[in-house]
């Protein structure tokens, strides 16, 4: 189930590219159709009954879920626009440094000690980020400020998503399906209100094929994929989750190469390997440095 959810999520870039619409419009329809799909699923489970909702949503949980919705929708807009400006593979790889932001932000907020090993893995991850982003290739970024803007959007989105992750950890009592449903509702309701001040929503002259891509983003990549992922996580151990979460970026890289012929360069692939290795090192507690020798007291 988790691998299936990752495979689905790895194809979202194709839907973004083929819809040929602006990022704000794409996110609005993803939220709208995703909200409808998740609402149907939650209704079938009986989670939308008034008594159930009253148990799940307090003032605190609703406020945090609403804030997370604002952050999630903002990072979706940045991520989709990053795909337009860079590529599916590059935007996805850069975005997937978010686990390291979770560690750093969590340490700053909760005053947790990181330790030399974790700091070392984080440093390796950001070396990998520099390689994977392609900024060292002059031909890639020369006279292409839009590419650099796209990288900044993906990186900023990873920070926002890390914040959403930390909020989700503090809302363990709230069903994750309802959490995501709230986020989609925030996007569907709020984006039309802010669009006049940011960019117009392209709600007219959408062709039948475009509608297909838009509905797919909501039903497949927001409804079905999250149901699969949330259903799988409680049944798996941390090491298995840590490994399978990389099905998403690896699928995105493969899809970009197969569908659009945009394969990552050797340095970019090396950067991806560093990011994956560092993420596993952080999540699984791998040692970078040998443990201190223990001396027996005589």
C-alpha cells in the first residue's frame, strides 16, 4: 500500500505538465477534487457524523489543522510552479530534503540535542542537494533565472511541508484523513478569495483532456494515494517506512526520464544518492562516527 501510494505520487508531475495551467489553478482543483474524494471516503467510514467530528475537532485541533492547510496549499503552489520552471525530477529531489528541515526545526523549537552523527548526515544531505539541484552546471543555470526561482520554490516548499509535518505530529488524536480533508477544504475555499490579489484562476476554456488531468490530481494523487499511505503507515516498522518513502522521488525521476526525456546528470544522480543515504541515516540512527571506546575501571 505504501509503495502503491508512492508510485501514484511519483506520477503527479505528468498531470501538472499535461494540464497546461498555472500553479494556482492546479492547486485549487487538486484541493476541490481531493476534498470531494476524501469526504466521500470519510463519509463511508462514518467519520463525518456530527458526534465523530465533535470528538476529533476541538478549537485547538481545528486551528492547527487550518494553519497546516494554509502551509500545505502554499507549498503545493510553490512545488507545482517549480516543476514548470525546472523539471519534475529536479523539483521532486530538491523538495525531498524536507525530513532534514523537520529535524532542524524540531531541534530549534523543542531544544533537542542533534548529536554529531545527525549533524553529519544533514551536512551530507545538503551537499547532495547542491549536486542534485544542478546549480553547479553552468549550462543549466546560465541566463536562466526562472530555473533558480524554481529551485527556491521547491526548497521553500520543503520547509513549509516540514512545518506541516511537525503540526501533524502534535495532532496525533486527529485522524490523518480528516487532517488532509481539512487542508483541501482550506485550499478550495481560500484560493478563490486570494486569487484576485495573486494570479487569476483559469476557470474558463478548460478542455476535456485538461479536466481529466485535474480530476486525476484530486482523486488519484490526493484521495487514493493518501488513503493508501495512511492505511499502510500503522502496519509498518520505521525502517520499512524509511526505505519505501523514496518510492515517490525515484518514480518521479524515472517518469521524467521516460515521458519527457529529461534524465538527471551523473552529478545530480550522485546528489540524489547522498540525500537518500543521509535520510536513511537520520531516520534509522546510523552512526557516521565510531562510538567512543569504553574504558573499564580497574
